[in-house]
DNA sequence: TTATTATTTAAGCAATTTATTAAATATAAA
DNA sequence: TTTATATTTAATAAATTGCTTAAATAATAA
C-alpha cells in the first residue's frame, strides 16, 4: 500500500497516515453504502418524504405532492431515486401506488428522525 | 393552513394529509439543520474527512490529501464547505492548520460512523 | 371503446457540485 | 530580503441535480 507524502512537516507521522489509509480502504463498503443513504437523505424534499413514510407507514405520490405542495413529476422523480437506491418499495392497488420504507435498509434513519424532532425544542 | 388536494381517491384522508403538513411545517427548523448536516456528509470525500477527524482528533489538509490521495485544493474546498456549515473548526500552528470536529454539532455522526464500521462485517 | 385518473417518463434547462490549474496569502527559514 | 512550504482562493469546465412542461403508461369508469 503506497503513501505519497506531500507534506514535509515533522509532526506528520507516516505510520499514522498509512494506518488511516488502510482503515479507510478496509471500510470502503461501509462508506459506499453510507454515502448512498446520506446523499439520498441529504436533500430537503427526500428527507421529508422518508420522514413522512416513516410516520404514516405508506403514502401515494399524490398524497406526498399535496402535503409538500409540489408537482407530481417532481415527487415521482424523487421517489424513483429513493427506490432505485433500495430504501423504499411500492405496492399497487388499482391506479394507486403505495410507497413505504424498506425497514431493513433504513434503521439509521430512525436516529435521524428522532434528532429532527428534538431539534425543534432548541428552535 | 391551506391544503390543495389534487388526488381524488377515496382513501385519501384529508385530515391525515393536513396533519402531515402541519407536522412537517412545525419541524421546519429540524429539517433545515438535518438537511445541512446530511448534505455535507452525503459526499464520499467529506464523509471520509469527518470520519478521519473523528478517528484522529485533528489533521491538517495535507495529511488528508495524502490519506485520500487527492489534491490540496480539492481537500481545502471540502474543508471550507464543512467549516462554513459549522461542523469543523481549525487552529493554526505555524504554517499548519489543524482541523477538528465541533463535537456539539456532530453527535449524530457517531451513529453514522459506528454504522459504517458495522457495514464492513456484512461485506 | 372512449374518457378519466394516477403515475411515470422524457426532454430541456437553470443551478449546483466538484474537480483542475494557476495565482494569491501566510508563515517560517536561509 | 529572498526562498520555500502550507494553505487558500479564483477561474474554469465537466458532470450532476432538480425542477418544468409535455407526452406516455396503466388502471378504472362511462
């Protein structure tokens, strides 16, 4: 495992830096998966969609569009992105599609939702 | 609080939708702050920087550039973005700037870091 | 079949992101 | 003062994001 040192300050501990590099590389899978979740949730609209699905169990695109006062295509495209990432699933009932959280993939979101609620207090 | 209903399906419970809208609006401050954190952390490079700062307590831009094998300006611009958001701080020691996490603002990240580490197992 | 409703998809576009390269600061050393 | 090192800033440019509008599906109702 190579480590190109560009910084010449004495304090730079090459062993420390190499160790950091190894750790980051070993956790590559974790970083990839977590970045996927956070980049999905790191958008105002999508975070609200995820929160709402957690709160209401399932909602159709139309409900979400009404609640967030946004257009259907805008919501639909966010839903598609979240679904492609595997964090929500849909079931059809007639013309209506119901979206819901894939619980096994979204455990970390519970911490985030709780935190959002607690941030209210300090407002 | 108005609610424009665009969906005509019978199951759509207007009270439920209005309640959702109220909840989302009441938590506006929480959503804003959480979106800020998640949009910062929802980038591969920045998530790794935050993880490294948590692991090593403080690092200079040069260390981070070496570890992640990226250019100094690229790292510097990520650091600036994280710092502008208030999640890291810096102290100067001669020519070197040391960056570290602002603990009070990054508690939620601990859950995320733990999760990254545990995702390794299932790889 | 035709019309209506729920939803998605596609095309286009403005705004944002993230890297690169080159130039500017800031501190320390010769 | 001149030079070197650590870092930031600025100017681009390519890629991505997230909306809009219009068209395409899919299921239901008339």
